[in-house]
C-alpha cells in the first residue's frame, strides 16, 4: 500500500480567542489518495478552504498533523515549507496569481526556474497544447482574457508535475465554457497522467468532475460521495444547508 498523497490527522484550527474564538476545523482526519481527483465542499464557513490551506502548507494547525506523502509538515520551518511548496505542490487559485511583468511562458516555468530545474519540453508542449495557449506564450497577463490567464495558471501548476495540485475554486472566475474546458483538462491530467488534484468548490457541476467529494459542515467531515453527479451533489448540499 502506498501512502496517501496528502492527509490530515486530528486536524484542528482555531482563530482568535475568547468571545472571538472560531473553530474552523474540529478534529478532522481525512486521506487524499494518489492519482485521484477529490473535491472539498460545504457551506460558507464550513472549513473547506482552511483544510486545503493547511494541507498545502499555506497555514498551520492549532492541533493535529498534516502529511504530504510520508512527510509530516507540522513543525517544519518556513524555509523547509517554502521549498516543499515549490518542489512538490502546484496551486491553481481563483485569482490566477500571475506575475504581471512576466510573459505567459515565463509565468509557467517560474516554479521550476526558481528551483533550478528545467521543464520537460515534451510534457510542457503537451500541457500547452491541451490548454490551447500556444499562441499566448509571449503575452503578459494584461494582454490576456480571464480564461486565458486561468489556463496559464493551470499550466504553471502542471508543468513541473508536482506530487499534488490544490485548486481553490479554479473555475470560479471563468465563463461556463472556459470553466468546463479547464475542469475537463484537470480530469484528463488525473486519468491519463496520474496527477493528484484536491479542489475546493461550491459548484455542483465543478464537483461532478471529481472521483470523490468530501463534505464539511461546522469544521467537521459529515459525508463523502464517490462517482458524483451534479444532481446528487445538489441534493446533498441542500441537506447540509437546511
């Protein structure tokens, strides 16, 4: 048995204290399998973004542990965490987070460049071809549409073939056609290339691209769903929000 790509063990995250104390995660234990596409869903304030941020080493826990593969992130120093995020994790954010002064190509290869690595040309060309941004590689973000920028952000996440990709509402700023193309490519990266993806979303159609959905409410995991459809997801969300 191989270890999960990521996991949380008794993860608790508390913000503030006294009257302002908020428990965002309450003793959450969950595994994310390698080579799978998992969506995290739940009502606003359920803890889904907090869970992803802690798994991705963007925030630390109050109690409990998180692991990337066999490596425990809890207690790591800032430098170790920075290197781990750079070398092992890809991110697709709703807000793109592209460097405005760099071209699309420079943005895509930036993580590998910082790490002193070269990007595999065959894989790079394949990613660019599937995402349909070959004619935009010399453009800066201000010269591209939102959909094109999000495709560049997705290419950046995938270009170095990280161990795991975290997506925070990756299609949230896209029109339905562009969003479906991006999610279809993420699905393809899992099916054909064994990529591991964990995505936070509130959208039932986006979640239906996943192999598995983890549902949170009030900082706890309350349900899971395998082989989701948009209809099944909508029905389940209604009961969570009732």
